[in-house]
C-alpha cells in the first residue's frame, strides 16, 4: 500500500500525514527560539516560530485537497538524487566494475560522481578540491 503524500512547501518536500504529525510534535519539543545575526545590516533578528495549531491547520488544508504533483526545488531534488545514489551505491559500483574498472577505480569514480553532483547542487567547484586531493595522494 502506497501512503498518500502532499507537497508541503514549508519543508520543501512531499510528506505523508504521519510524517507531518511527527514533524509538528518534534517542533513542539525542540522549542527553538532566539536570535541570529543578519550580516547585511549587522543586527540581530528574532526567530519567529509557528504554533503547532497553525501547522495542524496547514496540514489539514493540504490533505483536504487533491494530490498535485510539483517540481521539487533544485536543492531538494539534489538531496533526493544523492540519497538515491547512496542507496544504490553497491549496484552503481558493481556497474562500474562491469565496465572494466577495478574495485578501487570503481569506488573512486562513484565518489567523484557523487562529489560533482553535490558540488553542482551547492554551487561549489569540486574540480579544484579533487585536483588537490589527487596531488596529496601522489605525494604519499
């Protein structure tokens, strides 16, 4: 049985009713409050929290509507892709080995592909860090 889900903009992902309820419960327990520094203006800003009642109303409204497929935000999709790749790590590495790579080469290729994917999602150029890592490995 497939659990019914809805896209909850607040968390940027599809959620089930069970997950949403657990999220609301945990948000009550953490009680995160305080301030954070707004670098642009060199002043502290208050963290505003949403009440559990507001979250419950939001979820009730969300699940009262029919399912609507949405395009996930780029960062959420990148996280989902990384999780999928990690859960298929053995299969991917075996596939690389099937292409003729040694075990070490296959693992290295997997790591490189994962780093590139995550780097792209975060807007980080991973080629420099990989080059410096390769250079330090050659020195050993």
